[in-house]
């Protein structure tokens, strides 16, 4: 289970960090909404803006920008890319 240990919540990433979506835990209707926004396992994203109060969190994914609440970002598990 080594890979599971490396999964972190999207909400814990810092500005400029890049990651790949691995999984998320939403109720069915919320999960469908998240997927329609392009947040699906395997997609790469980057944190582009963080509010001083912790939300919203703005990410860049699939060439567009998307803002998420901290509650949404808490439920999205990602694998952080190593720094070059």
C-alpha cells in the first residue's frame, strides 16, 4: 500500500504545486458534478491561486481555471508531482 501513503488532499497543496487526481469521495450527485467539471482520475492540475482565508482554491486543469471550496478540495485525493 505504498502508493496510498503518498496520496494527499488537494486542499493541502500550496501555490504552484502540481499533482494528478487519483480518487475522490463524493456522494453520487456531487461526484457527477465534479466529473462534469473535468476533475477525473488521471487529470493533472496546478494550484494557481489561494485565498488568504483558505478558500476558494483556484486550480488550472485541462487548460482552464476552476475554483473549488476547501470542502470540495478536501475530498479530492491527489499524487503530488516531484519538483524537477
